[in-house]
C-alpha cells in the first residue's frame, strides 16, 4: 500500500502455505519473506510491482531473511546442515555461502552501511 494507506494490493497468494516475516529491500523494489508449505520454510523474494515470488532457498528449513544495507545480499538462517547457521547470498540467489559454524545461529542482522568507507 501507499504510505497514506491507499492502494492496498496483495503480492502473494498460496492457499496451502503460511507466508510471513516480510522484509523490504533498501530500495523498496522487493520484499523477501518466508513461505512454509507442507513441511519446511523457504525464503522467497517478490517484486513489489507484482510478479511471481521466486524461491531463493532449498534444503532444510530457511528463515529470518534480512537485506544487506546496499540491497545486494540476503542473509538468513537455515538448518540444512543439522543445526541452524547463518548464510548469505546475492539478492538473486547467487554466491550462497555459510557464515557461521557451530551453535544455533538464527537471527542474522547486518551492520549499517559505512560512510566514506570507514
């Protein structure tokens, strides 16, 4: 919807799934969210102007998406290795990498974008 509450529109609809944890990209063009079908959670991204949500993760249960300050990456937690760890990938699903090893790491958060490279 618009900031004034007008123009409310639905972006996703899967009657057999739970959808939640929406997070706006910094440029306001995309929303990352989680969808749970019949068993596990996955991270999806949908364009705010409309379109089909794109599944970004598979394997295990992936939750808690969060955008990098520049909007070029997504971090999320996943139990694909047996315990929850933090992963990051490009906004388009490329360059998936594991960031933590050991423990139960479930709530990723980015530090603010530095000013002047400091």
